[in-house]
């Protein structure tokens, strides 16, 4: 699946397009392994486990070559849509302000998309934000979804075919 979106960094006033390609969805076994590590060993050990996961796709911003995604999971959303959570072990700068020492503690980038039944919607990108376990949905998510500074709008999902 390919997702394209307009991205806005609310902290810096910067904007651009983002391209996300999911080549494969993470399995229940992969999700369960990550959740078990997150709940029992914490986010530090989760990083090692995430890095060991096979590539699930990639994310590309206008000023980068792109980063491998190691986790891609979708769950049913409201009104027949879906919620998509993607994770990479890399901290994606995405026009991030320099000298933010707190971000060193959280090297993950988590992307969360909320789409309607037509594959359109909005989302957010964590900029090295603390992650937590969403036990109800058995998935890792952003600690403060409502406070994330990079907003994704005009998301469109289209089928992706390998070349």
C-alpha cells in the first residue's frame, strides 16, 4: 500500500509532502513479540527488537533518501476505515529544530494514520516522542497523539506494486 500526504511541522511552520510505502504488513507474531518486550522490558529493549525485524516498507520525506520501516500494522477504524501504525528505529528529522537533547532518549519514529473507508484521512508523525503500549488494541502507539507537532493531512491510500 502507498500512502501520500501533506506534512506540516507545527513547531517550525515547515511543510512538504511525504511518501510511505508498505511492502508487507507485520504479522501477529511480530506484533506480539514487540508488545511483550515493550510491556516487560521497556522501550530500550524494544529498539533492539525493532531493528531485528525484517523491512516492512519505507518512508520518504522531501529532503531524504528514506528510511526503512520495520513495523507496519493496520487495525479496523471507525466507520469502516482503518488505523495504520508504522515504526522505524530511526529518528526522522523532518525539519526538526536542532539541539533538542530530550529526543535522544527516544530514537523511534512512529507514524499513525487514521483513514476513512475511502482511504483518505489524517495522521501524525512522532519526532522522537515517548511510545507507550495501547493494551486495548495490542499495539505500540504515541504517548500523546494529540500533541504531536507534525501533522499529516490529505492522506491518500493507493495500491502499491513492486517494480
